[in-house]
């Protein structure tokens, strides 16, 4: 993960491109952009993702209010694409709120079932609101500590796909909000890494044999990314890695893992790891 720190800081100060994900449940992209009249460019790694060229806020439209699109950062669309969800899958989104990735899953998995979980009451309310706005009808929302899923018998090896979009130090979102840089400390990274290790293990125990789990963050530290994946692989003999195949630029972060930096695709930072179960 060696990179030019000066270049990193320079990129963190550049404005972030505005992006949305069209809600194919309600409208197709051609009709939506005819209504909006926005300049737009297809995001190559996301089925319904677009960069948009507007001066005002992307959420300030009737079309947004009625769920024709979701305001979502472009690199945030990568983890769900990496899951390779098949229509009809049983999917667990362990850290789901406020729902950007859950609603992305819902647009793909119309014939399956989604369990969307979060541990925070306020964030769960936002999740429920966004699911309703986007018309996702096949999703069950739970409020639970994701670490505890491993102890729920009915969830043991139940899911075809699991997404652990883990809470993190969020350093990679500084182009949008610099608060993460101001509050970052080594002790916080250590604490959050311990939580991430519990979450990834819990998610893996919910995964079916032959299933796929994606672990993702929007931060840069090894402790929150590669170390968490290595912890899982060392702990479970039946855990392996899968090939990430995204139509985007990124750098390898070891077998089955990728790091995305702003200079790769003009986005925020992302870490994505694809885990399989034998």
C-alpha cells in the first residue's frame, strides 16, 4: 500500500465528483435523464451508476424524493458489484444503514431475500426510510449487534452472499468530509480493527458453503483492511479468497483484495476483499 503521501493529500483536497445510482425498479436511465436534463457519464463498474454534472445538490429533486435514484459515491458501488449476486439469492447486509448498498442489492436481487441489519436505532430509521423510498419490498430489517449473528442458529450457513461493509475510520471519505482526518488516532484504529475482526468472523459463519462474502471499508490503514482479512483466513481453514473482477482501476492488496485510491478513478478510497467458503 505504499503511495506518495503528498499526492494523497492533494487528492483529498480536490472536489468529489457527484454521482447517483439509477433505481431500475422504478425507472430506466434514459427516461430519468430526460426528466432531469443533467449531463451525465456512465460509471463503468456499476450497472446503474452515473457521474452527473450539476451545480446544485443531487438530492434536491422530486425524482430523488420518489425514489428514482439514490445519491451514492461511485466507489461505494464497488462492493455490491464484487459480490456477483444472482437473482434469488439469500443475502445478508450486516452493517446496512443508511441503505446505499442494501438498495443496490435490492435492485439486483428482486427474486431473493435480503436481511439488512444495523446496530444503531437512528441509522435503522434511515435505512427503513430509504428502502421504502426505493421500493425494496423483499428486505427484512433487523436491529442487532452484527457480532451476535454468528450465535443465531437459524442464520448458521444460511446466506448465499454476505456483505460486511464494516464501520471504519473513514479516512478515505475526506474529499467529502474532512472530519475523519481531524479525529483519527492510532488508538481508535486499534479499537475499530478489533470490532471489524469480530464482524468479519460473524459474517463468515452465516455464509453458506460455496457462498461469497465481501468485506469492505472506506479507509486506508492495513490494520482495518488486510489485517482483518488475514485474521479470518488464519482462523478458518475453510475460508478462501475469490477473484475480484471490476471494470475499474485499482491495485492488488493480496489474494482476492483490492485497494482503490482517488487517483485510480477520481473517487474516494475503498478496500474490497472477496471471501469464499469451502
